[in-house]
C-alpha cells in the first residue's frame, strides 16, 4: 500500500475520539464523519468532542469534518468504522457510493444484530469489499486511557499482513504500541465474547461475589472463548495474547468498562431497560450475547457463562439464581 493514504473515521463516540487522537499523532490530517452537524460545529468551536473525552484537545485545522457519509468515503482511502454494532446498518444505509475499492478498518466490538455475523463478514457480503481489504483492530485499550496518554497496545488483524502492518504503523505513537495478526475471525469473535464475559463479571460484582470468584470466572471465560473461536475458525492461535486474554482482562476488571458497569447494575437489581436509559452508552455485550447464543446453535460449544448471561438478560432469570447455578459449572 502506498504512502499518505487518508484515514476517514466514521463515528463520534469515545472510542472514535480516542482513535482520532492517535491518528492526529501520526497523520498530517484526517477526515471525520459525525451524523449530527451541530456536534461538528461545537467540536470546531471548542476544539474537543463536546460529548466524549472532553479533556482530549484537537487541532481542528487538521480535521475535515463531514456529516455526509458519501463525501467522507469519496475523500478517504481507509474507512475506520467506530460505531456501535447495533447502528451499523442505519449509518451505512445512507451510503450510495461504493466501498469496494476502499480499505475498511473495523473498530467495532460487536455482532450485527439480526444478522448474527461479525462486522467483517457483513461488510464482505453486503458491500462486496474483498476480505483482504478488511481489517480489525482489537486489544486491551480503553478510550479513557488513550485520552490520558497511558501506554496501550493494539492488534491489527487482516488476511493481508502487509496491510495490517501499514495500518499498525498508522496507529503507532509514543503511548500506543501495535502488533499484527492474520486472525481476523478469532479477534472479532473474541472481542464480542469479552464484552459478554465482562457483563458476567459485573453481574457477579453487583451480587457481591469477591475477587476469588472473579478470578475463577475470568479463567473459565478465556477457556470458553478458546473453545468457541477454535470451533468457528480452527487455526493455530495463542489465546493468551493481548488481543484475546488482555482484552478480556481489562474489560472484565476495569472501572472504565461499560460492559462491566452494565452487568454490575443488573446484578444490583436494575432492569435492562433502566440500565440502558441511565448509561447513555451502548454495552455491546448485551447484543453480543444474543448473537453468540444463536451462532452456537450450529456449533454446540459448551458456553456456560454465555448461557448464564443470556438467561439473565433475555429470559428474565434472577441474577442471583442464575449465577448460583453457574458456580457449580466453573472449575
């Protein structure tokens, strides 16, 4: 891939803002799509995202903002999708230009609802983007810590390792280290599952289970992740690497984890609806667990933690009862 390719970010949330901040360290300029023109105007006036990571300042003279997705795509070479999986269809529905000749980097850690597919598969099937032009970014990396410039690690997965390396170079700066991988399927499914497991961790925290049990839960979760990704995409991989285990640990334990926060509130007795109204951010694991449950009907992998979270969120089983049953299945 040639030099000086233009990155275009799609999304205005905290993770999109964090990735934009990184790119501003390595690129002369970037393109950025936000759906609401009023958010763009506020951003330009204030020099930061008016809703997320407000402590992260930007040189807005180096950003070309767009509220028209077609314009952003036409003026960008690499499209970085950073929107909740539940909104992917709605956001891309306005697109009338082709994505076939673009590189698309998915920073979405969720499944496409109703389709029950990872983002890469959806983009390939729906928009005819060649698989080798689709990449995924994952790893233990909270947006809030990027805003604070705390050292973080990202993994870029793509079938084309040269493209993965190019993308990784674009996001490597003083506080971000990067690595590459060919395991686009495993990293995507792993990213979905770690959010489900983080909800489980939060539910147990809300029920006042302690650190001893949390350690057992997470150690069982990584085994559950390995069983599933090996069944869906059986290749050689090291499940202990940061793209899998590292991302699971930070999402399961961190104060910044929205999925853990979501689970904690469920464990404390809040309804799903009340948590969604109060959080103001999407917990991907809520949608992810439903999709994983449906996909697993084909593979029939033993997923006791996934099953427990699904039963609590979608079957209305009391968290205390479901987790008590789960405790007998963990080792």
